C-alpha cells in the first residue's frame, strides 16, 4: 500500500459507516467517568434502570449455569445471595414482585426479555437484552405490547432451557 493510499483508509471507513458505528457503540457504552444511568438522562433510581440491572444479573446467571433460563428472578435467589446480589435487586421497585423472564428467538439468536409481574396502572416495565449491550434501561409497556413483542420476536417461550 502506498503512503497516499494509507491516508485514504479513514475516508473509506467513514464512507462505509464503520467509524460511525464505532462512535455510536462508544457513546452507547458510556465513555463517561461514572457510566451510570444518569449519563443517559435516566433516573438512576428509576424502574427502567433497575429492571436493566436485574436483566444483567440474569444474563450472568445464565453464563454461570450453562444457559439455564429461570422462570423468574425469584428462581435465582440462592445464586444471587452467593454472588452478593441483594434480593431487592431482582424485584420490581413498583409491584415488589420478581421479574418474569422470557427467552425469545430474534433471528438466529435468543435474547432475554424481563417484565414486571403485575406492574402499575395497567402498564409493566419491560427490558430486552440487545446484542452489544446497547439497552441502557427498560421501558413501560402494556400487556398487549409485551405479548406482541413475545410473538413478533419468535417463539415466546418463557423460562425454558435451550
């Protein structure tokens, strides 16, 4: 490669969108000092951030337990205690019940979907695992929206191992 050709590389990367994707990923992962939910303009004590943290605990549980999918976060209480995860980290701050855990097909991959069990005023918080960890928090949804997500994402199997 000539010296002139090497200066063309950044322009080619930018043209293909690669550089933009890298920048977006860095921003999404939080390049700030604290890396907290407030960096995304979210309430760090809000339910959206809380359910996302519970989702990450479930992912860690799966990694340590050969992909086993619990029915809900109450099923992993013993594991959480052994890993110094407080019991209230796996329970909704709104309905005070363990989160339901769903595993759904999304193309060739399987992803987790956590939802509140009861929710509040007809709405439940929902968190979905995303490739690359680009989901900083959960969002509020109706049961109809959750059911639609379970159906459109794939099998909608809940709490069953692979």
